[in-house]
């Protein structure tokens, strides 16, 4: 899996990273985004019956749609442009 990231202000600044490299380079941003995502999902799950939300793994759900979640839940000067498999 390759992740292509770009700088928001300078589109010429393009980097291609593996998932492991991405996790290392953007560790703080990812942790922040996962926390925001988890809080948001927990707030939505409060209105659902308990049997529907038992044992949810919000971190795994975050990575299922990594591009959208990273771009929308993190405040970074970089964004994920494309993910190739």
C-alpha cells in the first residue's frame, strides 16, 4: 500500500510513503485524528441501543477509510491525495 500525500499550500510538494512510513511520520496527527473520530462516533452511538455498539473498534474503523478520515479529522498542512494498493 502506497500513500501519496501533498502539501495543502504547495501542490508540488508530493511524497509517496508506505503505510508504516506514514504512521511514523504522522504519528501525532494520526493519534489526534483517531481521538477526534472516536469521540465523534461515541457521541453518535449514544442514541443507538447498547447491543449495536458493543465492542466497537474505532481505530480499525478509522483505518477502513483512512483517506477521508485523515483529511477531515486532522489539522495538518498535508493531506492524503491518493492511496494505491
